[in-house]
């Protein structure tokens, strides 16, 4: 069993998160939109509302302890790039 972080819970991100969870993996889903977090909360291990462009937030969430981070933010390219860079700096695949 692997541990995944899925950042961005739109159509693609929520589909990936739910599929990984159904396959028996632990999944932390993160989104800025509280509604999306509420929608997916029952279909993943944990769902959190957070600003992923803030490095401190990602450190506090412990993403460096996860096996893989999937960034699926489609609506805000700057946030997507920042989340990817921060995850890479923290040493996550």
C-alpha cells in the first residue's frame, strides 16, 4: 500500500484520488475550495482545505512523508507550479 497526496479536487483530481483509495491506498486530498473538500471527504482517507502555494502549509501537512504527490490544479497555473516546486524541494516523487 502506498500513500498518495492529490492536490486539486476538480474532476480529474477527485477521480484519481477516489480510484487510488478504491485500490486500497491511503489518499490525502487537498483543495482550496471547501465545497470540493466536503464532497470528496467520504471517498478518501483524509481531505483538507488548504492553500498549497504556501510551503509552510505543505510541510505542516507532512507531504514529505507520502510516497507520491499528484498535482492536478487546472484552474490556477501559478498555484500548480508552486505546489509542484515545493513538493520537489521537499523530496517527494
